[in-house]
């Protein structure tokens, strides 16, 4: 095999691994929980919806995401912890082990909640053996996904966690489009609302792509992807994590207001949206401080993008009375992951070499 052939084989290998991981995820989402009674499921009306809701992959990577959120909070709020984690490979390994253990415990708790709910509607036998088997299957499904995520490497993003996290959304995208068309045809939502939503998605996606390109390019204008710990790596973390952390923090604060002041749901939603604005700016600034002024990262542009995409999405969802949510944080993660996937294509890699030849 020629050197060019070996290079082409290596360039296609990451894409083949990603395809294999997604196939395994899809097949696992078809495996039902042990002891699940399909006939009772249909009778209870719970079968409506994605089959993955009742599979061994039902929890997805949600337990791991919950743990990672708190780890990310700790990295931003406690510089000593971040410095200790980055000081050596052994420290990073210890943090990874702690994250995995916490994710297993949380998956077991969430799995028990899912099984208890299925037991209440009578689709799972309420005996200890079946309940234990279902909880173990749900925890095992999450562990398999964690292992699969580590098999993937995405430029600028890291492992395949975010790809597998958005996989259920991408799998159900066609269904969501069909729901939107049906809602427009039945008059549940106006045609103008659907068009405005589509325009928002297109414009916001294009803006996220532009910011990804700006972050990935060096001062010379040539593609110069840095390590995840460098200024560009930190900027990519800020792009993905800041909206999610702001949403979580705003949600906790709004929940506190609900407990203390018993505010109504509309008031809580408005409060969460108002809190989101300063929180996302604070989180972006926290990431910017990690770079110590190194690198030409457009932090102001990054914060502005997140504010516009997320706030406008929430405002349109409430203002237009949409039966679906225009989730700006999910859109940013999705477009960033897809942009990273495009950078794996051999065509994009080989283009500069062909031009110079």
C-alpha cells in the first residue's frame, strides 16, 4: 500500500469508529428492559414515544452529565482544584475515576426511579429480582455509553461524550419536524411561527459555525487546532459549557425563589431567563481568566453569541406559544459537534495539500 493509501486509511478510521459506536448505541436502544410487558405497555398508552425510553439505554449519559456539571462548577469556582487536576496525569485519572463512580451511583438512583415508575403503571413486575435486573441493566447501559464515548476523539471537543449526548436528539429530529408540520396543518401553531422557528435555527446555526471557525483558527488565519488545555481548548469548553452551567444555576436559583416566595410558573420562567443573562457572562469571564490573556480568543463575541442564541430561543418559545422548545444550549452543542465531525473528513484535510501540489 502506498503512503497516500495509508494516510487515507488513517483519515477514515476515526469516522469508521464513530459510525460503529453510533450503530452499537442504536442497537442497544432497541433492547427492552428485562421483564418489560409489551402488551401492558400498549394498554397503558406508555408505548407512544421513542422505544429508547424503555430500553437498557434509557438513561443515556444523563447521570454522567449531571456529575460533570458539578465538576465543571468546581473547576471554575475552585482554581486550586483545577490546578491540581491539571498538575499530573495521575490526578486527572483520579478525577475521572471519581466521576465514573458518582455517575454509577446516580445512574442506580435514577434507574430505580424509572423502574418504580414502570412498576406503578404495571408494565414491569413488582418483584425484587425483576427490579434489580432492570436497575442493573440501566446502569450497565450508561456504563457502556461511557466506554463508547472514550473510543471517540473529536477535534477541539475531546471524546465522544457530547456526540452521544445529542444522538437521541438527532435520531428524533425527523419526528420533531413531522410534529411541527402536523401542528401547522391542524392549526395548533401558525405557519408564521414555524417559519420564524426555522429562520432562528438556520441563522443561529450559521452563527455558531462562524464562531467555531474563528476559535479554531490561529492569528495567522490558518487552521491551528490546539490542545484542549490551550486557549482555544478553553474557549471551546466555554462555548459548550457556559449556556449549560447558566441554565443549571438559574434553575436552582429559580427553584429557591419558588420554595421561599411560592412564585407562579410564569414568574419563575421569566426569573430564570433574566438570571441567565448575567450568569452566562460570568461563566464566560471565568473561562477567559483561565487563559491569562493568552491566545486571540474573541471572548466578547462568544458571550454575545450565547446570549443571543439562548435568550432569543427562549423568548420565541414563550412568545410564539410553541409546542416545542428552541433550546439554544442544545443547538450550540449540536452545531459544535457536527462542525467538529466535518473537520474529520479526509476531503477537508487533503484540500490544502492538493492545492499546493
